[in-house]
């Protein structure tokens, strides 16, 4: 079933407040341009609480910019982190359960219910908790998340093959570089999108 939007004024007031708008992206360039024009006409995200219009186009297509080949992947994970924390942070019943028995909950859950509302000032704290959540979900090794691994690999490739002493990096050091690359990319995407 296909719905053609002829009068965008009917939904524009809703679209302005939403951070995204569901569309079907067709493989033909002309169709994609038409859909993007529709999203622009709807003014999607212009009155959203999140900064979504000015930082990047958050499409599932890789950026050709240097060092940003995996921007679409890290932006997706940044969004998932935020969405999960937005469900947990205001949940008073969960907060009371955590306060009654903090040892029964993962550390990131206890920190998430104590987060202040998401603002430019609190965005780094939100990411810090979100990173702990992601580590817990990945058994303390985010490099095992296949989608994110390439973002970490790009950090290893940018780095020197030798440490300060001139010795070749060990596999453990490369693993640390991969994790740092994933964290840095995710943090940049999170702050760019939610730290407005």
C-alpha cells in the first residue's frame, strides 16, 4: 500500500516536533531526492528537542568524508543508547526499586535513573552511562559488535604501528585502540545529535 502526501500542511506541525520521519527509500537517485525534498517540506525535526537538522543527515548511507565512513552505524547506536536511557531515566518505579536494593541492579541502571534530563550540559553524563550500558550488553567488549568493529578498526589504522618505545603494538594494545575508536566515534555522534 502506498500513501502519497499531497498536502504536507496537514502533518507538518507533528513532523516539526519529531526527530525523524518514516519514509521508504527507493534505490533510484531521483526517488531518493524526491523523498528528501518531502522530508524538507515537512520540516522534520525543526522544532524537535534534539538537534537533528544541522549536524548531519542521519541516513543509512556511508559518508564519504575522511574518517567518517561509519558515521551511519555509530549514529544508529547513539540513537539506540539515547532511546534506551530515555525510557529508564524518568521511570520512578524503577528508580524506587534501585534505591531499595542497589546491589541487585547493574551499575549503569542505577546511574541511569539518577540522570538529570538530557540537555547540552548533561549529554556527556548521559553518554557515559550509555557507554557502560553498551559495555554490559557486549560482555565488556564492544569490539565484538560486528557493526561497530569497523569504526574501531579505522582508529587502529590511523594509529602508528609502533608505540612510543618503537616496539610493535601487541594485539592487546590494538584491541584497546579499537575500543577507544568506537567510544570516540559514538561519543562524537551522541554529543552532536543530543548535546544541543
